[in-house]
C-alpha cells in the first residue's frame, strides 16, 4: 500500500506540494499518496490527529500552523528546537517527531540554484512568524557578514531575536538608508496581495527573494526589479525543503532541478 502524507495549512488549495512529492516518488520509485488538508484555524491538532488515525505517516505544515506544529510534537530536531517552529511531522508509534526543513531549503535555493553565496553578505529577513523562525538559524550557519530582522510588529521581532543571539532588529517602516545584499520576504503579504513599506530598500544588483511564488511576480518582486534588484520567488525553496522532507520520511534523496523546471513551466 502507498504511504500517506499530506500538507496541512489554512489556506492550502494553492500548495504545489502534492505535485512535487509525486514527482519525487516517480523519480525514486517510491509508492506514496500525498494530499492537501485544510485545517480550521482552531483545529490544527485535531486535523493532525484525524489524519494520523487514518493511517497518515507524516505531514508538511504551512501557514499559519508552524509554531503549533512544534508545540504538538513530542520529539524535535535541533533545527525545529532552535526555531520553535516546524514544517515537518513524522508519525511514529507513540510519538510525533518534528523538524524544520524551511531553512535548508532556502539556503540551497539561494546558494546552489541561484548561485548567490550567503557567506560574507548582508542579509535582511522581513517577517517574524513561523516562516522566518525556520530560516534564521540556517542562514546564520552560512556566516553572513550581518543578519537583520524587520517586522510590522517590532515587539514580535524582538521576541524572535531573543532566540538567536546577534540577530539585529530594525523597524520595518524605517529601512531607508540601510544597505543589504540579500533581502528575504518571509511574510504572508504576497499571499494576501499586500504591499510592504520598503521605501529606499532595494538597490542595483542585490537579491530580493520572496518566499511566496505564483504565475506572476509578487508585488515585492515587481518593486525590487523596478529598482534594479534581482528578484526571485520561493518555488525553488519549496522544492528544496520538500526534498529534505521526502528524504527524512523515505530515505531517498530526489533530484530537485528537474522538478523545479517542470513546475516552473506549469505556473
């Protein structure tokens, strides 16, 4: 029988995770079933329990449940422990094991797929939710010259910065004059079609990376490109973090570039 996996979120209809994992399965000869599960905002744990009771082997977790996924787990990887957020669950006999593959997915996409080294660069992460939590540790491991965080609610950014010594917090509405080599949008603004107050942030030749993705460039990407930055979306990150999840569940390491090329054509 095919092993059952899912991506759980709210919203979740937009997720390409089922297509990605089925392409990985075909490539590696694994038999899996992978579905989307829309969890009510107040019933994430119940949704996980129900899927597990139906034979589910594991799940990916997307917005807005990554911090709750960490809380319901009984065992955690060092990556999830550092972030206090998880996007990966593996159901074992008596336990739920969690991990966070977002950060390694982002690093691999920027460093390997886009060819932009992180070492020695000035990096800004915008957002202080579950997505940002998962990437700060792995970004820091790449030894950037500076790593800063900005968020609409500065107090939330400072709370997150307390988990990562050396992380600088900047006011989101006062970034003009600051200079970065890489700016990463880890907010859900693009998913909601919202814009961010980023006057004077983008410059010629820098990388502006939006964790969201779609057929058309996001507002964040369009603004960055208009001001001379190189703009990239998060499709590669999605595929790289999915590959890490696939490996953690099944022990098979898929090739990501063919899947990235296939999905890019389908957008």
